[in-house]
């Protein structure tokens, strides 16, 4: 129990340190706020028009509007800079600091990621709440207490799925210095199979079935499906199990990659 408390204090100290550093990057924060507002509006309008003109879609126009509102929210909550930051540190020889720190890298990256999330979320939450209130007041969608509770569980699992996936992929830089190609594939797959570009429930049944076994769905789309009540209780339980399975697999893969790859690490930069 004492070790857990010490680790939490360490994460909290990193969180506060990184939070203070954000005061330097005001312009970058403004850009992220604008992009966080514009992107969901653009996608929701495009799919809303499609829903109005097509009677075959399984989602109504209102559900699409609320979906992209929640997509923007989930994209910020689960957003992680670990993959991009860590692979560059390995390539440039700056990974050595983590090997010398008594607390290691996991606690540091968790604290750093959450400071970034809190800053961007705090700036965007007023916009999301206003949009959500408008949709709710017009009766365009309903939210139940049970859906909210299950949504929070799905969000917690989503952050861990994303974090350990990023950690695993970043440590592949211990074997291959340049991961630019992998980064492109990763972000494309994340946006497509995570449900950012298109709601996964609108995909053909066979395609939606494939996304159910991929980790990307559980980072963004799955919590939204839970919140909107688009899937049954059995599917929610199955989704929770798959989330936990992916966390275990990703963590185990990270340990293997680290123990083998650290032998190749030369700490000279590239």
C-alpha cells in the first residue's frame, strides 16, 4: 500500500510540473482549442446531412451530432503524446534519464499525459457543455444514470488501452530508430478504426465485427456507444473484457520489448 501511495505522489508531482510548463505554450493551446472545436463541427455537419438524406442509416441526425460531440471529448480525454515524445527521446539518446530515475518511466508518462489532457479539456469543456445542453434541451437524445456510470468505466479502461499501446509502439524505437512510417499507419488506423472519421456502427456488419477485436475501437468509439446506448448490456460486458485483455497484452508486450530492446540501446542519438 505504501508503494502505491509513493507512486501516486510521484505521478501528482509530475502532473503539477507539466501543468506549470503549459503557461509557456499559450499559442499551441489556442491552436488545439480551435481544432478541437472545428473538427467535430465539420464531421457532424457532413454526417448529419447524410443522415437527413438517407433512411438507411442506423443513427439519426441527432445521434450523429451528439456522437461527434462525444468523439471530440473522448479524443481529448484519451489523447496521449507518449508515442511521439518517447520514440524521439529514444532516437536522440535522451531515454537514458528514465533508466537512472528511481521511479522509472511509466509514472512520469502518466503524469505528463494527464497534465496535457486537463489543460485542453478545461479550455474546451464550456463549448462541449453548451452543445450538450442544447441537444438535451431539444430532446434530441436521452442520457440515463446507468449509461453515465458505464461510460466512466469505459473511459478509464480506454485511457489505459491507449497509454500502454503508445508505450509499446514507442519502445519499438529500441530496435528501429526511424518509426515515421509506423507513426503514419498508427494514426491513420486510430482515426479510422477508432471511429473518429466515421461512426463504426455505420460500417458494414463484417467491418464493424473486425473493429470489435482491435484496440482502437475501445479508445474512442466504445465509450461513446455505451453513453448513447447504441449497444446492449451483453456487448458492453464483452467490451469491458476485451479492454482488459488488451491492457494485459499490451503491458506484457511492453515488458518483452523493453527487456530485449534495452540491450540494443546505445544512448548516442541519431
